[in-house]
């Protein structure tokens, strides 16, 4: 197994400046859109096979998400790719200064299995928009989507610029030995560390889209019906396998009682009584993850749900009250259909608890108290935040997406993605006009005085 030739083809192509051309970039972006729209049913089928994804869910969060990303990028690409003028101080006059975004080269994109189409194609939109080549390595844990991407990408995109390598740890380990110009990895933090260590060898910049435990605080002022509806949607979308899903809820005891009642109502209204046979509810990706999630059932009191079927990787939407804070369900990222609710004494106690833990990918608060929400925004560091809803910031293409600290580094979506995969090159252009001799030796006291004066102009 050796991918050196493939990477070399992309590197040589990149050096011919073909991918720098804006018309080439736009054509490829349109082709990405065509890929998902012309093969919509194939995409939905693959996502159903990998994760039992309901068609509507798969369409919103993967197929149409990618198409929308292309539209947004095409709308703004001319502006974002332009040189960005900055002012030139007197010391550098006469002159013109600007930032010239330039492509980085060949980017390795490694996707995760939970949104297996979106998590490689959305980064690819940004990578191509910025004028790069790409090697894509979809997750081996979503084999139907991986195979579909391996088939369709060479049919739609410029083969010399973009290629797909399927496989798992062995292939990835090999790929990580090559001198890519940027590595974009989505997945867990443990592998994130492997990726960053490998990248360090060649000093390759990395974008790490990782996970973590995204907390939710629900205040007594919140509208519990709306809160429960939004929480139930965000938690059980893709059966809980969403990196920005609400991981656990913090609230006071009196609110918890009513919130549980409201959540139960929403579960019934969304998924009915026979959830196991309901096509509007997804499956856990494989048996290993089903067993892992099921093992958390013993932590805390199950106040709703609890059914597991290992043969079909089914886990019922489940609410667990007050597991110990040091139990596995409260230390691991759940990434599945279990929702712990922890009762705490106050809003301050909730903030203290969240701040004592690793910075999450997202953090949520449901409250009508504007002072409280502002203090949450100010004090809680997380990749993104949503007030009175969950996940929906991801539907705003101009909001950068990414983690902070252990939940990741680097951002994409819209302009943030374009900038992330560009090098923002600084350029100062100076004409051949004779300089004032102040900066040249011999250094005199007068020159010193003049320089001090100029510096403040
Ligand atoms: P995964 O198992 O699909 O792994 C991701 C990628 O890493 C795959 O391409 C895989 O082949 C590769 N990989 C796995 N083990 C490796 C190894 N030892 N060496 C080199 N490469 C290896 O996905 P996962 O990690 O189970 O994904 C779930 C995690 O991803 C969760 O923590 C979730 O929060 C996070 N996630 C983050 C985002 C985000 O955008 N921030 C999105 C989705 C998932």
C-alpha cells in the first residue's frame, strides 16, 4: 500500500496553478452540488444503510446541507478571493499593502462516520473554493457512503485535483506519513492527537474537528414545551450521534420534574409508541458503539426509555436522572441516545460545573433572563453557542464552525472555511521612488529623532 504516486499527481497539478484559477474552482464547486443533487437517492440510500438515517433527516443534514454550502460559497467567492487592502503607515510609504489569499496545496480530508457525506464534502467545498487539491479519506465505519463517494467523486470532479482513498487505520496511518499541505480531521480527540503528532513531523497545519460533552442549562424562566421540543430534536437526531448534540442537561430540581414530563411528551409526539419500528428514528452505527452506549444505562435512574436491541443497533430515546458526576456517562462523550439530567442548586453551580470540565464543542442555555444568558455567553468557553435552541447555529453559513481547546482547532463554514484553507499572504508593494535616508546607516541622532517622530504618524 503506497499512495505516494497519487499524492504526487495532485502536488504536480497544484504547481501548474490550474486549481488557482477562479473559474476552475467555481466549476468544481458546481460539480460537488451536481454530485449530491443528481445522486440524491443514492446518497439517501447509503446513509440509510450506514446509519438507518431517515430520508428527511439525511436530506437536511447532509445532501441539501452540502448543496447550500456550495451556493453560499459561489455567492461570495469572488469577494473572499480578492486581495484585501490594508492601510500603509508613513514608515512604509510610498507603498500599497494588501492581503492576498493563496491556496495552500494538497489537503488531506479525513471524515467521521456520523455525517459521513457532509463531513467530507463540506470541508471539500472550502478546500476547493480556496484553490487546493484534496485527498479524501472517508470513514470506514460508514462503508456504504464511503464506497459511494469513491465511485462518484472521480466521475464529477477533476481527477488530477481530487481523489478518494478508502480504508481504515492502516491506510490512514500510511497517508499520515505524506507531506500534505494541510490536514483536516474530523473525529475523536484520541485520534486527533495521532493526527497532530504525525503532522508535526512535516510541520503541516491541522484543522481538528473534535467532540466533547456539550452541556445544556435549563432555567426556570424557560418555556418548557418549546425547550423540550428543541432538545428532543437535537438529542435524538441521528439517534444522538451528532457532535454538537446536547450531551447532558443541568437544571434545578423543580424544573427537572416538569422538563422530564415535557420531554416524554415530545418523544411520543415525534416517534410514537413503537419507536423500534419507526423509520423516522435512526440506528447506532455498529454493535461496538451500541454496547458502549448501553453500558451507560446503569449510571443513574432511568426515568424514560432504556430499551436496547443489539441485533439491530437500536437504542431507545432514554432519559437518565442524576448519574454520578464521575460515572462513565458523565465523563465520556455519550454520542448516543441517552440524555442525563443533573439537578443542581443554582445557575452559578451549573456554570462552575461546566467551567471545571474540558471546553466543549457547543454549550446551550434555555432562559428568558437576558442577564443570565449574557453571563453564560461571557463565561462559558465553547466552540459555538446557541441560546434557547440547540445545533441550529450550524444552519447559519456565516457562523464559523469549530471547537476550542480539547474540542478542536481551526474553523470552517463560509468565509472561515475559505480563510482556513488559504494562506493569507501579506504583500507590500513599493515603487522605485527614492527613500528618505532615515533607515539606512550611518545612523545619526537626527535620524533617530526623525524616526521617533514618523513612528507616531
Ligand atoms: P471514526 O471512527 O470515523 O474516525 C475518524 C477518522 O479517523 C476515520 O477516517 C478513521 O479512519 C480515522 N482513524 C481512526 N482510527 C485511527 C488511527 N488509529 N489512526 C489514524 N486514523 C484513524 O470517527 P470517530 O472518531 O468515532 O467519530 C466520533 C467523534 O468525532 C466524536 O467525538 C464526535 O464528537 C466527533 N465529531 C466531531 C465533529 C466536528 O465537526 N467537530 C463532527 C463529527 C464527529
